[in-house]
C-alpha cells in the first residue's frame, strides 16, 4: 500500500501499516523475493530503511524515546551492513553522471581507465560482502527483529498532535543545517543537511493526502534538493577515493582533470541547492507546521462531511 496516510485511517493504524509494508518489502529485497538484481535490491532495501527511520523520527514524540532509539538503531545497523556494497556501486554511477553533466565538453571515452578500475573494485567488494560474508541475509534478519517491536508502538487516539512535533523538529533541523552548511562548508555538514532534507521529503509523502496538489509540488522540490545534495556528496566521496588511491586513474593528468571536473560540478550543485533550500525553508518552523496543521484539520472535516453525506 501507499507510503502515506489515507482517508479514514487513524494515525496509529496508518503508521503501523506504512512501517509494516516497508519492513516486508525490505526483507523481500534482501532475500531475493523480487525481480530486482542484487545491486538493485540492495539499493531498494537501503531506501526502505531510510523511509523507516524517517517514520520513526516523525512519531518519535508519540512512541517515546526508548522505542525510537531501539528501532532507529536496528534499521541503522541493518543499513550499515549494506553500505560498503552500495558505496562501491555508487562510485561508478557518480562518474557516469559527471560525464553526462559535461557531455559537450568531455569526450565519450574520457576517464575510461578510472571507470574500469572502479568496476573491478565494485565487483571485488560485491564478492566479498555478498558471496562470502552474506551481508544481505544478516541485514534481513536484523530488519525482521523489528516486526514485533513496531507492534508495541502505541499512538492511541491522538491525531495531528501525534506527528506535528516530529515534523516541526525535522523541518527546524533542516533549516539550521542549511545555514550551517554554507557558513561552515564541509562534506559532513552538507551530508547532514541532506539527511534532514530526505526526512522532510519522506514526511511530505506521508502527509500527501491532506492536499495532494500542494504536497506533490513540495515533494518534487524536496526530492530535487535531496538529489542535488546527494550528487554533491557522491562526488565528494569519489574525490576522496581518487586522492587516496590515485592509481585508479591512468596517470596524473587524468586524475587532475577528473578532480577539476568534480570540483566544478560540486560548486554548481551547491549553488542550486542554496537557491532551492532558501525557498523550501523560508518559513519559521512553527508557522510552517501550523499551516500544515490547518490543512490536516480541513482534510479531516472534509472526510467527516463526506461520510455524513453518504449516510
């Protein structure tokens, strides 16, 4: 079912339903019960783990810090088991994206030696972690543990107040992280901002039904911002890898050209992120959440009136 609260669902039912769906789908990915290839399944499972952690952050005040920390740690640890495999694949994808961004300036066969080296590295890591260490099953087993734990969550009959504090907290953290990233530029600070943007995007998806046209527009913008910051981070870690292992490149000239291209692209991505971030985080957190609260209550009244008309 959909990753959103639907009409006539209570908060308690909807959140448990959303979490249960994502748990089942993540386990299916990791145990080979889908049509996805191994790398795609790992990528999909990691996305679902991020969605699960975003839900937990949304309802943190409702389920309590103990339950939040327990589930968040379980899903975080499961994701870490898969991180080396995914990161190895991302290096190749990042190089391809970089070439696509400068297709009119970079030759089609440019950086081919580096790409081949990254593919060999990826394949070696896949063999080690998947065939020998069986990290996919380890991660699936961890996720499976959380099934019964989530059933203990109890949001009761609370309505908007069950999710408003978590939503405001994440929006506020994202707003602060934007400012901090540009005042103190570092890979870590931009990555931390991206995490909060991603949570914000997932929270907008969960609340989509309250005003679909508006929420879809905000979702699109939040997703675009997350992509800018995600591409920036991927380029940053690729740069670090190349500096640490320069032999991945054919020669020093190729290494210098590649690093120069990475730096230029990162600068472009960060400028785009700043413009979009300033728009998305223009409101004060309390005002933003109050506005969405009005949409929520209007949506609930509309549902009640629709039931009354049907009767």
